[in-house]
């Protein structure tokens, strides 16, 4: 099976991912009358809610406060170390170590 992502060409948003037996291009079968501005791209890494504009894939925004810089989502505060997890409510990093 080959995973394909259906992309809204007006917004670049990935609206669905479907598996096909063969490579699909253009408007995917079964979606011909849904949206005339959809295309289908084969990819194993793209995810729904990501974007695909000008041949560049951007992962979905991980948190509302993060901004896109050079196609990479950046937190408003740099991550202090790898053991921390982001807390969107307080806009801070919290340590996972005791």
C-alpha cells in the first residue's frame, strides 16, 4: 500500500490521508465532485493538518503559541533540555525529571 495525502491547493492544508495500491495523482478517485482544488501526493511522512505549499511539507502546528521559522515550529521560549515538555497553559517548559 502507498500512503497518499489529499491537499487543498488553495490553502496547502492536508485534509486527508488514504492508502492506495498504486501511485495516484491529480484528484483522487471518489473525490472528483468534492473539491475541484484538491490534489493527491504520495508520502509516508505527511500528516493531516500539516501543510504542503510550493513542494515543501510543514508538520502540523504542535501548540497555538508556537511560530513557524524557516519551516520549523519554534516555541516562544527555547527548550532548556531534552527532558522538558511544553506546557501551553503556562507557556513554559516543565522538567520530566522528579
